[in-house]
């Protein structure tokens, strides 16, 4: 059985017109699925992707349009399919201007390790101390981490 999971997606919006950039970190739920059914696997991926697209569009036409008003190109910067560092990223409420740390992984784009911490040193310590069965360190996070400011949009599971 493929387990239900939260997927964290980091999206960059950039406007050449205004020479600005904005970052969105969204959390969308991918439902569980049967490993013996490719159809179930595909459906779960479609549900997760649809939720990410819905949250991204809602942010773009709502928050971003109100904040900046320019036309922005959007690009997926990274994705994390494991629990991140920092309690703030488990909240169920929209949070604006959240500083996060992002590190590339040995697997390359789009895979990243990310989370909140007071400093880069604290971030790396928490990555090393992560003792989940699927620890963040198994992704091979690469130093240095970079800090960016994001608007965090948590998704909610929909009943099907």
C-alpha cells in the first residue's frame, strides 16, 4: 500500500517587469493507493498534482496579485516528500513571510530538504538528528543551505 503523504512544493514567481520575485511553499496531500494497481497509483498522483495546481493558482490570483500586481512567471524550485524541519511547516494556517532553509540533494532537482530553524547551523543539526525511518539525511542534502522567505500555504485533504 502506498501511504498517504504530504508533499511540500517550493514555487518561485518572478516578474521581469517589476524585477521582483516571490516564493510560495505549499503543502498538498497525496492520498494512499494500492501498490498492485497502476490505476490507483496514477489516481493518487493526479489528486496530489491537482491539489498543488489549485493551491498555486489560488495564491497567484489572490495573494500575489494583491501584493504585487505584476505578471509573474512561475517555476518549481524544489519538492520534499518527507516531513520537514520546524513546527511552523505543520500548521494548518496560511503564514506570510516565513524564513526557511533550503538545501539541494544528491538526487538533483527537484528534490530538496527544507525547514525552519534559527540559523543554518541549527538547520543542519536538526537534519543530522532526524531519526525518522525515512530520515532527511538519506536524501543526501548538500551544503550550504540557502535561506529564503516564503508564503506558506497548507493544503487540506479533500473527501473523495
